[in-house]
């Protein structure tokens, strides 16, 4: 079995991440907040997270809430249609330092070829057709009846006189995470929906082979898994709400492990479990 399959398929079970907005609170400058938010978007994408849910904790503030949500959403939009969707903002002053995600739908064809699938932006419509912006290859035309959103996945059907399109789908391929928001950390909701809930903390149980096997078995009978991360100066507690609270950075070499570092370490371990 290959361990480097691309384009990547979606996970068989949902992978959700609950992340505190305060993850940005330790950064003072806009450029540092931008860099960190970009790093988080890369980690979420590398490990094929289905949804990142931002929650408020005691150290969260309105600016970081707005900014983190903006950057995570900005990153997931295919680059060739980004300018059509995102309005100019002072918050995006340092967007140039954001790392590209290179998702399967972020690499459109350089020239129009029949059968190619890509994402486009619906510019305008007349009675019969909509003009869809496709990036460097120009505009395509799609039957108005097939248009249900401004961002749309299409397949090139014909290139004779103009690029004619038909509605398409990325199917079972992974095209990025969804961003959502909740006011407070509410774990019960996810537990009631059938998810396995795993918190992360340096005070948690050390991850080991026994726990690996248990999680693997429980995951088979669940809707998916939710990883919950605490803020920069807070540890998760109330063990009854979690199926596990784990330390995924065993014998750390530094006094503290930052939230985004714990995110990377935890998802790397889970990626191994789920692919074994």
C-alpha cells in the first residue's frame, strides 16, 4: 500500500478540531498573527481535517476571533479565484507571507482542456447562461439551471468557440477544511452526535500502544473523532466530558508546548493510527 497517495481522498471517518481563538493571543503584531494562522491552516490541510471549530475561552478577544476566521477561510479559497471573493482589507496586509496550501483544487489547468475539473467564480448570468471566471484560462459558460452558488466546481465540456462548462464535483477527494464557530467549549453536543472526544494536555495520560489500539477500535463504531485543544495558558479539565485526555508530546524538551505545536503533534499521531 502506498503511503503517498495524491490526489488525496477524504477520510473514512470525520476529523474535527476544536481550537481556542486565544491561540493568537500570545502574538502582539499583525505579521506574527498572520504567520501563525497560516501555519495552522497548513497543519489542518496536511492532516485532512474536515472541520475546524473555533471557540471562545477566557483569553479570547474579538479581534483575534475575526482575524483567525478570516485567515483560515482566506487560505482555503483556490488562489485563482481568491481576488474575486475576498475584499481588500487591512487585516490582509501580510497575506503575502501565508504559505500556499496546494490542495487538489488549488492547482487549476494552465490551458483549457476537455474533461478538466476546476473551481470557478460565477460573475454574472443572463436568461440562459452564466459567465464563470476560471482564472488564467479566462471565462467559461455554464447553463444557468446548474448554478446554485457563487463558487462552483465545473468540468470543461467544449472548447471550440468558447469554453463551455458543466457542473461537476471533486467526489471523494479532499479539498480542505470547513471553518465554523461556537461561543463556548460545548463538548456534549459532539458526544451526542456520536463522535469520540479526545482532549490534549501535558497533564493528560501518556499516549501509548494500548490507547492507540483502544482509539482505533472505538473509532470504527463512531461518527468520527474530535480533538480538543486548550489555550496558551489553560489546561483542559473535567475528564467526564472526554473519552480521553492525552499527552501527545511525550517527554517534551521545552517547558511549554504551544497550541499550534500540540495540534501538529496530535494530528501526526492520529494520522498514523488512522492509516495503520
